[in-house]
């Protein structure tokens, strides 16, 4: 402790200078600590501040030393440090801050000093420092709690919010640009490992920023406060994630912090999720293509690149997904959208990504309930399909029963039908596969098999349309599968030449068609076991028969050798498995007598092919210990079909009058109906089959549905015309029988 005489005779100056040389600026703290009860404390502090400024100037070019001391001083006693610093000259403090933030010190130290000067009510240079600190957030992987405290000190001030959010948006766009340069440009060919690691690091930091804002969200949000989120932010602020936001004109209206926080989380989520998904997808694709090319050509030139891609893929596994309170945020978003009647697809898509990555935290009832309400939001088909994909992934990962919902199956069937018009031809296959996968899960799961198959049991216009479109798809899958298998066969026999890239593409297509086709076949096999009547309705039975006879001809006909390829297991191609599934469907449908006329009518049906299928099943023991029993049932069905063909009269072979023929099929009308707009008579089964895939009059393209057709044909004058036509058809048939 300094005495009065030390101050009066100047000894204090000599003592301070001598000790500064040995102890550095930390010595000031010793002085303040030792003299805080000294009656001359104010004078001693002024003297210390004078020499601190001198010491600072002398060490101007070795800032590491002086700030190292200053950090120690603050760390040991912040209250005294604040008292010591707050009265320092403003020019010094501004100089001090500017010099400090031009150095590469770690974030926690800078944040400590920033908070010290903030508490000292020094605001002259704070704006520049805040910008500097915000930039550092994207350069160093720091403790989330520190970041939260720093951002809180800034964003809670209204005048600083624009700086905070604009800085974050700018950094997001910078990271997106780096991603494009690495993965979308040709630089992927160089496999720049350093750039990739840097990008992954920044994506991970962005995840930290999401968690920071989630801390704000979860501390300040409750159901009542959701109403305070201003939906007009979407239209006034920058919410187009990838546009040039600097060119946007924002409205002068002020938005509260909750609104800013809500939309900033969604902006960060959109970037984080999309980029992670894109990177994972690209890595898998690059790796798969290079490995296939190397295997086909037996060329090892790509081995180094393959090894690098494997390293990158391993690093992706280390990225931690956001877990804390994220599902609550998603539910809050969906509730807010519902209450405010907001229809912003980006927000729904972010919620879907949250559900996708947080299965263990999902309330399945909420998930399904919102799925059933998607139509209220008028979202596009892509969003609906993605929602189905998430439910599918949930089952694949958990294999648990979803909370039962009475409208789930009906909604899935409706979505399947809607995809016919809302999706491009090839775009519908993936989402439809997901629907069929889910329906198979529902039918097979012991806990709710009966509950979910209840909606599939009953015939209806929608049910018939669903099954008709299903058979359109499955027929296409197997036609494409067979065509591509034959291409591989020709290449292996050197009957045609293909480039390695073309071979890879065909092999991948084969795997997809097999996966889709077998899942659809499983659905038909399961449903037909308990509900064969659904497949033998007048509108559908011919379609089913054509498909079954097509498979019979291709896999048990005269050209099966064309489907023999090397290593079929690598393509997941199992013809015997296809035949066993086909046999089960034949057996299931044989319990309904309507299938026999349909199979016998189809010109593709051949009794020899049926026999060959039975022989293959016996030879391969396709049904294990049930093989003999099931092949007995199949043989019995074949016998019934043959007997029916012998007794059946095919009236079309006798050239019926044109006025008695269906104008589309030029075959004899069995059950006449009249089209309301074109006024033509058609066979009811023919027009219904047409309407199941295209709800329009085939002759003038005007709207026509089964319901409109049915109502029109109930009119008395139409009923009279139909009876007259039916009488003519019956009379003509009698003339053929008499012959």
C-alpha cells in the first residue's frame, strides 16, 4: 500500500516504472488490489492510468504482450478492471479496441474485452467491433454459450439487428458460393480435399448458429407468443434464400425480435439441411460411379480418387445433427402457419427436414395429422411426396407402428392418384413407390393389419382408379426391366457394344425397376390373398389378366434364355422369385371365378407357359415345404382355364355388325352405355377402363367421370335407348348360337 509521502515525493512513479519493467501491465492490478481501501485511491488510480497509457504506447508494436497482460488483468478481477478502464481516455480505448480486433486472438478473449468495454458504456467503436465479432463467428468453432451471450448483447438492441442478420445472411451466401465452386463446377475433378474440409467446418459452424438462435427461441417462446410473429416479414424482408438479397428493397416497417429470430432460424435451416443433403448425395453418386467404372473396365486409375471420396464420406458421418429443441420449433412453425393461414413452402420443407433427421423425437400422431392437412396449405406435389418419404424412412429406421389414424390409408391412396396429373411421367415413380411401401407395412404389421386393410377392402370408384393406375405402373416397371436385361445380355454376348457409362446407367435402372416392381407385386400378392374381389371387378379384371399373362410369357415363355445374364445377383434380378410371386397371385385370384374368363379371353395366355411356370417352381422348390401343395392349386387353375376356353364362344370371330361394336375396341358390346357429350354408344367396361386413367370423353376430350356417366345413363330416355341396343345385341348372338 502506498503512503501519502510516496505520492507527495514522487516515489510512487519510480516504484511503478521499476515494477512495470519486471511484471508488465498486470502490475497495475496489484496496485489497485492493494490500495482499494487507501484514502488516496483516486489519486493512485489516476497515476496508474497515466502509466498504463505510457506503457501501451511504448508497446504499440508488440500488442501481444500488452493484451496478454490486459486479458490476465480482466480475468482476475473484472470489477476492478472495469473501474480501472472506464475512466481511460476515449481515444485510447478506441485505439485499443481497433488494434485488438485487427489481431488473430481467439474469440473468447475478444468477447471478454468487448463485454468489458460494453459495461464501461463505451459505444464509439462498438459497431465496428460487433461486425468484426460477427465475422469471427464463421471463422472459429467456438463455445455456443459464449456466442449466445455475445449475440444477445447485440441483437436485443433494435438498431443493431439489421447488422446482425445481414452479416449472417452474407456469410450464408458466401458458404453457398464455396459449395457451388466445389461441387457444381468442374473443380470436383480435382478433388480439393482442403476446400472440402473447410466447407464441412463452416457447415458445422452454421449448425452451431442454429442452436444459438434456438436458445433465444426456446427461452422466449410460448404458444401465446406465436401470435407475435409477423407473417408480413415474408413479403417485406429477405426470405428468398438464394436470391441476391442485397438487391432487395425492404419495407420500413419494424419487426420484433421474435419475428427476426423465427425467420433467421429457417434461413439457416434451409442452408444447412440443403447443403448437407446435396453434399451427401453428390459424394455417394461420385463414389458409386467411379467404383462401377473401375469394376467394369478393370482400370485402377481412379483408385486414389475413390479413396479420397471415401475419406470425405467418413467425415460427413462426424457431423452432428441438430437435436436440442428442434422438433418443438418445427411443431411451433406448423401451428403458426395453420393459425395464420400462411402458405410458405420453404417453411414446411424445413419442418420436413427436421422430422427426417429427428425420428426419435417425433410425435407420430402430429406427423400424420399434419400430413392429412397438407391440402389445406395448397403445397405442391413435391412437398407431399417428401412428407410420404419421411413417414417411410421412419418405418425403415424404427420399424414401429405409427399412431393409428382412420384417414391415413385413404389419404395415401388419394395422393397416389393425384400424382398421375401433378407429376411428370418419371417423377411420380419414387413417391408412388413410397406409398406402396407404406401400404405394405400397414398390411403386414400384426398390430394394425386389420385396421389399415379395412380401407383397402371396399370397392369404390377411387379404389378402382388406384388399382388401375397401380397396374399401369407395375406393367411399365417390368417391361423396362426386361428390355434393359436383354440389353445387358446382348452386350455380354458381344452382340452389341456399349460404353462403360452407358452400362452403369442401365445397371442402375435395372436395380430401380426391380425394387419398384417387386414392392408393387408384394402389394398385389398381400391384398389379393384376403380381397381377391378387388382385382376381379369388371373394370379391372382384364387389366390384371393382361399383366399376369405378360409376366407368364416373359418368364416362362419360349424366350427366357434372353434374360440370362452374368452375376444376376449383383443386379438383384431373381426370376424364380418373380415367378413365385406370380404363382401366389394366380392362386389368390383363383378363388374368384371372374378371373378365369378374363385369363382365357386374353390372347397372350398360353397353357404351355403356365405348365412351364409350375415346373420351374417345382424344380427350384420356390415355396419350400408348400411347393407341392401350391403347384397343385396352380395346376387346378390351369385346368379350369383350359376347360372354359373350350366351351366359350368368341363372338368377335363372327364379325359382328359395326353398329353393335364398341367404337374404341371394335369388339362386340356386352353392356352398352351412352356417352353424354359425344352421344356414342360404348361397352361399359371399355369406357370405365379408359376413365380410370383419363377422365375425359375419348372422342371430344370433354370432362367425363364414372359418376357423370352413371348419372346420365339413368335418364329415362337414355335407359330406353340402351334397352333397344341390348335387345339387338342379344338377337344377333342367338343367330350365332344357332349356327
